[in-house]
């Protein structure tokens, strides 16, 4: 393997994939589907908390083991709706939306979600709850990585471009 050959191959890779992001098209729907599935896991957990499931040790800093107080259950109900909307947004960004959303909403919403998931990962790792530190923390980091990948994906090429 020569240095010259490596440089040529590297130039081709940069030109063909990074600048035009041609290879993002097949990846985007898969990443969006996996990310939306993860978000639906979060929705299911939040709905369970809202309905009174005894998972308080794994939520909201673990300060309320068992069933959450009514005020916190209202919060988890609201959060379940927000996470469900986030799943719809990432599916729209991946081209798999079950309901039509404007491209700008999908693009900006995915970028906002990157920030929220990053903040959520920090909060989970800083939590006193071992469930959040060792369970939700790594899970949220994976979701953050998927969301960042989806947010950075380019627009599909139009025919003739």
C-alpha cells in the first residue's frame, strides 16, 4: 500500500460522501426508526409512571421510590406526550413519517432533540439514582448519538443533481 494510493482513496471518500452526503440516504430511515423505537420505550415508561407503576426509583432523580406523587404523575403524563411528538419528528426527518410534517419542523425539531438528549444524558449520569446512572444514562447517550447522526444527515439528492 503506497501513501499516494491512500491519499487518492481518501480524496475520493471525502468528495463522494462528506461533501454531498450521498451515503446518508440509506442510513437516515434506519437511524430514524431505531431512534423512534427508543423514544417509544421512553413514552411507555412515562405512561406507566403516569398510571401509577411503582418505578419512581428509576425516574426524576429516584427521590420517590415506588409510586410517584400525583404532581409528578402529571409531569410524566405531559412528558409522555412530548416524547411521542419527538418520535414523530424523528420519523419525519428519516422520511418515514406516519403523519406529514413540514421539512423545517423535522430538521429543527431533530436539532432541538439533540440538545435535550445531551442534557438528559448529563442529568441521568449526575442522578443519585443508580437506575438512572447505570440504566437511563447509557440509554440516553445512545439515543443522543443516534439523534446527532440523524440531525447531521444531509438532504437526499434530487435526480439530476
